[in-house]
C-alpha cells in the first residue's frame, strides 16, 4: 500500500478516508497584519493549535 508522511509518522493512504489535500492552520502574508490585526498574534496561534 502507498503511504504518506505525517507529523506523527508514516500513514497508509487507505486509512485517510476523504481528505482535503491543501489545508492551512494559520496563514500570514504581506498586508494581513495591517488589514486584519485581529487575525495575527501569538494568542490567536495558541487558540488555533
């Protein structure tokens, strides 16, 4: 079977089920801090993770 690497180690692809292949927990790019200051900060990152 095919496997993928995860933060917890190799996983068999048959164990994944339906998967969205491009997800972001946190995104920061130029202009975000100025336009949306409520989205950036260590307290926000701690809540997300």
